[in-house]
């Protein structure tokens, strides 16, 4: 999918792992946006891309001539066949490309992929203090569907988790 501003959204490949790591690792290292405690190695990301795509789940990037500007991925929300139609996404955009509609385009692309695969609900698990992400999801039709106090531990303290969901069958 081509986008204004010379972005192209496409399936990620192992060759994109370095660019994805360059966006993801500062978020992991420096913020509580994710509760993941350690930076992701390129080989881990490459393996994750292959595993998710083999399972029929999306791992997409927004590419520019200079490389990866953002990425979006989703996987089954919880294990087991009963959750096969419930998906959870992650979307991250390089700071230099924020505010250009790239997050919106990645979210739309990941939702379209999920719908095409029979997905019913898309869930975002958001750190309670991440007001920007909470507002982003609200603007795109997500509603708060869960709150887990003190669910994550990072930087020596607990963080709340807000679950926001969108019914993909409702157009």
C-alpha cells in the first residue's frame, strides 16, 4: 500500500530486522510503553517475523527510501483455539516520522489483514500512563475493555495496563 510522503506499507522480511530493532529497542530500553525488559536482537526479530507470518498473522513495515520508518504486528491475544479470532497488536513509529499519519496507516493495514484472516476483535494492551496511545486508539474506534492495575513491572515500579478493543466486524 503506497502512502503520501513516500511511504510504502509492506510485509516485513528478515532483512528489515535491523531497522525494526532501531525503532523498538529505544522504546524497550527507555520507556514503559512496553513492559518487555530487554532489547530485542536482530535474530529474535527475524524469527518473530517468520513465526507470525507462518501463523497467518501480520508483521508489516512502513518503508521509505532510507529504510524502516515504522512497524506493526499482531498475534493471537491468548493461546488456545477459543481465542483464534482475538488478536493483539503492537505499532511503533520512528520518532522522526511521527505525526505524519503513519501510525494510522499501519493500524488500518493491520486491521485489514486481521479482517481478511477472519479476525473478530483487535486489542491494544497499553500502559496506563501512555496518554498518547490511549487517545490514538480512541480516535480510531477502540474502546476501553479492561484495566489491570499494577500488571507490569519496569524501572523499579508497577504500571497499569489498559486493554482497548475494536470489533473488526463492525464497519
